[in-house]
C-alpha cells in the first residue's frame, strides 16, 4: 500500500443508541442508478478512508459512501477537537502555573467561544485531508454522500444509487451510548457530538463517565475555568493500571475536579438553567449534584442500526458486527473494521484494520490476522496516561511468568528541567526478557510509550535497549533507564558477582 494511503488520519432500551442512518427501507430500487464496482466502503472515518484509499491506490474501482461528515468521529467529534480543546486548556494552566518557573503568574481571561472557534477552525484546516476531492485526486475513489443500507448479500443502496460490489467494507463507527436514566432525555445533555459546539462556557459541568472521553473533557473544562464534577459508576480510567492512574488522580485532585467514584446516576431533572443529578453510591447512599451543563460519556455503541445487515446475512449484536480474525463478517464478501466491530475503539486501530482489510481483500489467505496484543493507547490528560501490549491483568490471566521494572520521571534530568517529575514508566517483562507490555504516566507519555510500541510489535527483548543510545537530555531516556535497571538486575546476580570478583582477582 502506498505511503499516502497509510498517512490517513487513523485518520441512544438498554439505552438509546442514536442511529446515524435514517431509515429509508420503503423506497424501491427500480428507479435508482445502478453501478458495479470492485469494492464499496461504507463510512468515511479513520477506518473507511484508509480502506478505500488503499484499495483505490492499488487500482481497484472503489466507491466510498458517507452519510455524515467526511472524516468521521476522529476529525469532527473526537480526537481532533478534543486535543485542540486540551491545547487551549493547557495554555491557560501554564499561565496560572508560571510562578514555579520564576514568572509572575496570571489568571487567564478565557474567551470560551474563541476557544470553541479555534477547535472548529482546526477541524476545518484539516478537513481537506479526509475530503472527497483528495479521495478522488489521490486514490481515484468516488464518494457518494448518503446513508447506506444493504439491499442484498452483494448490494448496497445509498441515496439514488444501487451499488453492486465484489467486496464491501463496513466502517460505520460508533455513537455515544445514552443510558436509560430517568429524566435524562427530557433534560437534554451534551455528547461528544455537541460538546465541541457549545455556545456558552459551563459554570459547572457535570460529567457522566470517567473513561477517556469523560476525563479528557473534565480536565480541559476545569483548566478553562469551569467547575467540574465527574460521576463514575466504577473507577476512573478503569481500563488502565491503577498504580499509574493514581499519578493522574493526584493532579486531577490538585486541579480541583470533584470526582465521585462508585456512584451511578439515577435521575436527572432540569429547572431553568440548573441540572440536578441524583446519584446513588454502591453502598446505597444518595446525594444530588447541581450544575448548568451535563456531558454524557459512558461509553460507545457501534453504528449497526439502519444498515439492514440481515439482508446481507451479516450477524451482529448491540456490541458490534461479528468478525473473524481476518475481519470478515458472516458474509464472506463483507468485511467490518473500526469501532463498529466493538473492539478497541481507537483511530489507529481503525486505520490498522483498514489496511488489514485491504490486504485480506487483495491477497485473500495471504493477507493477515487482526491482532490486538500490540495496540497502544494514550489518554491526553495532564499528565498523559499511555499503554501498550498486555496489561498486568492479561499477563496474570494467561499465566505468563513476568517481572516488573519501574523507572520514575523524577530521576530524569529533562523531567526535572521541565518541572514534570510526576511520572512513571512500568514495564512487564517475560522470563525470557521479552517486553510484554508497558505503561507510562507523565508528561508526553504518548511519545515515551512509542519505544515500547516498537518493541512489543516486534517481539523485542529488554536487551534491545542495550545498544540504543538515547539522546541527552530527553524523556525517552526513562525507557532506557528502565531497561538498564532490568539488565543490571539480571547481570548482577550473586553468581555473576562472584564470577566477576574472581575474574578481577585474576587480573
Ligand atoms: C471525544 C473523543 C475523543 C477521541 N480521542 C481519540 C484519540 O485521541 N485517539 C484515538 O485513537 N481515538 C480517539 N477517539 C476514538 C476515535 O475517534 C474512533 O476510534 C475512530 O474515529 C473510529 O473510526 P471508525 O472509522 O471506526 O469510525 P468513524 O471515524 O466514526 O467513522 C464512521 C463514519 O461512518 C459514517 N456512517 C455511519 N453509518 C453510516 C451509513 N449507514 N452509511 C454511510 N455512512 C455511515 C459516519 O457518519 C462516520 O463518518 C476518540 C473518540 C471520541 C468520541
Ligand atoms: N485518548 C484516546 O485515545 C481516546 C479519547 C477518548 C475516547 N477514546 C475512545 O473512545 C472510547 C469511549 O470512551 P468513553 O470514555 O465514552 O467510554 P469508556 O467505556 O472507556 O468509559 C466509560 C466510563 O463510564 C462509566 N459508566 C458507564 N455507565 C455509567 C453510568 N450510568 N454512570 C456513571 N458512569 C458510567 C464506565 O464505568 C466507564 O468508566 C474509549 O474506550 C476509547 O477507545 C479514546
């Protein structure tokens, strides 16, 4: 696949699942235009753009169908706007926090609407990358702007076009899950689709859910000056290592975010501008939280509604479309990738699966298998929280023998110079020295974890760091420090020490 292709932005009951696809099942197909293509990709988000671009670049006749905005969640309602909002929040924090650098601190005057304006501008600046024009010019991919639904095992209808294709790739992503809480619908709420288009700065933002979306948005709003309360039914950052989560928690507490763990929302009421959320602790105690805005971030649901998957014999559940390890659905001509499969929901995973689907369509059995043991993820709070490979729980569940190596940020010269000493690298090492997984918390953890992402993806051992010279002074040296600690412990066993002593005597 071309480099250009790989450079795409990897790119509501049980509750309400808001289908992005309007139901148009009653329209007949006889009056519609019919086209025949090699491949039809449904959804122009991180996964779909990558798959369509790859197939197009390799000479296939491809049609891409997008019902909403080109670029999907990542560009419009996810990664890009969230990281842009966080950038403004960090700037505000730096101004307040300047005293420790010998600079008079100032309380920033946050122009919230300008902050939101910048968010929308950054989206607009990047939109060309995921545009119909670029798809056509660079990859010879035609785009149809309509919601798609299956009208047969090898046929999709989108707007006034019936598409027959040898292969289909479903990449329709996911939507915010809205839990069935009494009064929530009536009160109204923000999701990831509306939080970046707010028209006023919340005085007190209540965030439902302490996962990555909830925590990134909670800290960003707090640093921009809003009061913030997080209501989490379990523990915040439940998928990450608690030892490292504690480091982020210390900072969130210092920022003044009110975090209520083991609390579930029972009822929401709105009176004028005020939301009152009644919450119940797992021990049964009840209390209320009042605020002027409410963000629902309690997880995602795959966009399977409205696709008429039954007509193509594609099995699915509310948790996603069923795929095998080649990403094939129960219809052997149809692949599914990204959030809609209900697996790890990250842009880089959607991109990875997009490339894999291309390989499997073109090379069939010679393609490749979907693997997740080497997938990294980063949550962009301050400090950042990053992970790659197996988690400690997974290592334990699999009965793998392992040891743990730690290297703290406070021993690193650059971290001290930058005033960023709260952090830790924690590496899980197999008995053969193989790097099984790594967690990093601290400034730029998302960059620091990349050395381990390379190592885990390539099955490298800790000894691979021996030959590496890390430039001084960098945060990357912390990874090398962890490897040095491991090598030192392995090398200087009592037996080896005795041998070295004996050799020294011979000298
Ligand atoms: C607030 C937030 C922050 C995030 N931050 C990060 C981050 O920092 N890093 C990271 O890796 N991930 C992040 N994610 C996750 C990331 O956005 C998703 O994992 C990624 O966008 C999934 O890509 P996808 O291609 O599967 O789906 P999407 O990008 O959502 O694309 C799906 C597309 O399909 C279209 N569609 C749906 N149904 C139909 C239909 N029937 N017909 C035609 N088109 C249809 C939709 O309109 C959409 O454009 C974040 C998510 C959110 C919500
Ligand atoms: N930096 C990143 O890469 C990034 C950022 C944001 C989102 N994402 C992706 O998007 C996905 C979805 O993020 P998310 O934060 O919405 O989901 P999540 O599933 O990761 O977290 C949701 C949280 O809400 C809690 N919860 C569930 N029901 C609740 C209720 N009724 N009341 C209170 N709390 C409740 C859960 O215990 C959980 O901690 C992530 O898993 C991730 O894959 C990635």
